[in-house]
């Protein structure tokens, strides 16, 4: 099984990297600008500045007002958005293939020519502080900030992406320009595009539109140190207990990560997963229960979330750890492993129908591996999964005595 693709890469003289995949069968293009910066590039004093900067580049340039930026893609039926993560800030556009020039022009204008007006900064502080409050008022989201803060204490990877009200209040034009100048530079940026496009045209548009004067600074991460055996309960005005349990796992570069993805799918990857069926369907202890994995450049984590009545939280946790222990005591049966592999292949192939997913995959392959990992190689990695490899990774990762548990529970 393989897919015919036309993937090309060009590095411009200024260091800007461009990767693209031509898909002639579609009528759309997805373009993403991936900045290698995020929460991990911050410190305690400027926590949240990468996310704040992401907001600010939508607030106006020399050529476009904030309204014109918002209107630019919407008026031709497309979309424009952005997000900030622990290691990346991403700006992306999706439109008809005939609008590739507009996508590139708008993205470059935002990233190269934003005004960062003092009045806009003050207004956006209020917006971001409202966003921080909204997360605090959404306990099934807020629990993850609390969990990462405890898993990686006093380290940027554990800081909240939004920052805090205290840090956001301190931002000003000078701090924004300093951070922008350090990180928004050509050798720190990947432009990725997928859809009905020509790579040579994309290169010409990049050369025409993306002009940075920033030289930037290189950043080397120290591998974070994770906590173990934390059991913390925080009482808040919530109606049920929100629980996150997990521990440090694997990085993007770990060869065994496909086995961990498979274990995660088996454990809590959907309605047919083990935890959903046992904790929700069999015992009725939770409405929402799932597991997930996060990968970073040098570390990662595996966590389980469940929401339950406070009086049932100990019972639910007991069942959770019983299921985790089973994975370290006995292999998953071959028929079940085959179903997991079919599930992963299905997700992979369905994802390839989205030009946006392909665009994101191109960029992350370039950022984390320095090369493109083809469908044939991915399928081969999935095919190599077996009961014994899943048993081995479970025994390696699930040190049950080291699990960290954070509970956000009703105060009465």
C-alpha cells in the first residue's frame, strides 16, 4: 500500500524552508507557517508571550486592518487561523487552489509587517485574560494545565500556554518586539503547503512576500525533569471530580512511539476502548473517560482523564489502575492487536484525505525528523506492532507506583 505523491523541499538563501505536496485531485490548498517557538521558549516572567504574539499579528499591518485580515480569506470562501503549542506557533490558511497567492500574501503580511500598536496590546490583554478565565471555568480543560504544571514543575514545558493574568499584564510593545525578533526569523520557520499547487510557484510567492530582517537567536532545550508519585487534590467550585493521571513517556524521536500510540488506542482511544467500556459502560462511573499521548522533541507524556462524582473517584481510579496493571502482566491477544492496527491504518488513510492534515504532517516531519516519512514506511511501522511489542512498551512506561494523579474536586 502506497500513495503517489509529489513532495518537494526548498531552502531559500535566507534560510527559510519550504515543503509542499502536490495533490492534483483536489481543488483546495492548505498553507501553514510553522514558527519553532512556543511555551518552551519562554521564562517565568514572560510566560504566555508566544500565545499573545500569535493574537497580536491578527491586529493590523501597514496594509491591512484587523478587519481586512479577517475578511481576506473569508470573502473568497476560505479560512485563516492560528494556534500556539509548547514547541510551535502555527498560522494557517485554507482556500481554493486559485487563492494560493492571497494565502501567501496575507500570511506574510501578518508575520512580517504587524504594527503591534500600544492601544491594540492593551485591548488584547483584556481578551487573553478573559481566555484564561474561560479555561479556569472549564474544569475538564483546566485540569490539563494543572497536570502539566505538576508533571514538569518550574520548567517552561510545564507552564500554561496562555500564561497567567500576572504575566500578561506585564506585556508591552518592547517585550513583544524582542520576542518576535528572536524567534520570527527565516531559519526558524517552515512554510508547508498541500493541495492543488505547483512547488515552483510556491517558491516564487515565498521569495516575493516573506521578507524578514530578524536574525534570531538559537535555543537549546534542557531535557525536562518529570515528577513522580504526585497525588494532589484541589478543591474548587465544580460539580464533579475531574481527574488526570499520567506520567512522562516518549519523545517524537523514540522508535517505540508507534507501539505507545497503539497502546493508547487500546486503552482509551475511543468508545470501544478498554477504559470507556469498563469505567463508563460496565460500571457507569464516568461520562467522559479517555487516554492520550503527547510527544515533544525530547520527552512526552501519557495521561488518562476521567470525570466522575466525588464519591466514586477512588473506585474509578482503582479500576483504572487495575486495567493499567493488566497491560504489564499479560499480552493483549493477537486478534485485538490486529484490530488496533486496522484502526491506526484507517485513521492514517482517512487523514490523508485532508489537505490540512497533509500540510501539518509535512511540516512536523521536517521539524522533528528532518525528512519526510512516507505512507509505506508508516504502514510498515504499524505492521511491526505485535502483542510482544505492546507488552514490552507497557512494562516500560506504566510504572504504576510513579503515576501522578491530579484531582479537581468539589469543595463540599
